[in-house]
C-alpha cells in the first residue's frame, strides 16, 4: 500500500487539480470546516480493508437542490463543475466497511486549498478524511493525494450528448463510461440516481491492490435497465457530492 501511495503522490500535483472542472477559481479566503466524528448513527468501526470504492458525483444534479453556505462555492460561485470527487472509501470483506478509525484533527488549510477544485466543499473534505481517510493512513495529505490521483486519471463520455438522448438506461451509461476508461468494464461500476431517475453518483469498484474489479452484489446502485436522466452540466466540462 505504501508503495502505491508514494507513486500516486508523485503524479498528483495540486497544479493539475483544475483539470476536472470547466472553471474553478479559489476564493481569497477558505472557511474552516467543523470537526467530524463518529455518532450513534455513524459509529466508529475498525475492520480489515478488503477492497475500495472511488465515488464521483455529478455536480449539476447536486446543485439543483443544494442549500446552505457550504454548497455556495460549488453551486453559486465562479466554479463550473461536472463530475467532482466524493471520496475514496475503504471497504470491508462483507457489507460493513471501516469508518472513523482514529480521531481526526481539522484538515490543514493547504490541503483544503489543494483539493477544493476537486471536492468543492470544505466540510465534505473534512468528512472524507475523518470517516474514510483515517482508516487508510495517518496523514491527510497522503489520503487526498491518492484520492485525487485516481480521480484525475478518469476519462468521461460525452455527457452533453448522453443527456440529450431521448432514451438512456443506466446500463447504456455504464457502458459509455467504461469505454472511456481503459481496463474498465461496466460491471466494475455502479450508478446511483435520485428520485425521478436523475444521475447522482458513479461508484467505481477496486480490489485490495486498487485495481478496478467487478463490483460485489451488495454494492447497490440502480438497475441497469432503469431509465436515466442527466442534469445539464457545463458545456465544456466532461467531469465535474456527498455521503455514503
């Protein structure tokens, strides 16, 4: 694992973080997140890691209903986002996954700046580190460099063309997404939707070596035969939130 992290750190330079947004201009001041930790509903759970999930969100759909100050940068600022990084999640060997493995300090300001054009929410960045990152490494820099490297390696189908199709199924979208990424098959990803069949997130399944693999049956997601609708995104963005 440490060798994988070290290699990804070398290719995950913050300067390339803008690549996944049609436009992203960081604000002069970045708010500090609130602490995030386990609760009665979301308890601490220390389990062996058996696999991973890389989750990306379709920002135009999130912004249709988003409210509150934390979503302002993503949805009402100068940024124009397509797919954004939700997070890299460690999974267990069954339906349960490890979470909140260690107490989490606030994510350093520089780490927030390095990742805000990838995950455009300071509170989500804090949440992902506290809930998932603490189960993978002791340093938020390593966790987010690793997550960002996988995210920036993704390629995307023509989202505008898919969104204009009169009939589109989840399976057809998964096929198009897989074709855009070498080594990825449609059964290696799951598509989640909101009420009405709108595209919400894409979950990419990876094995313990962090290679794409067939998703387990319990992973969930919309049926491949279900109709899919795509909220209109930035005209020039192939790529562009939130919690598991």
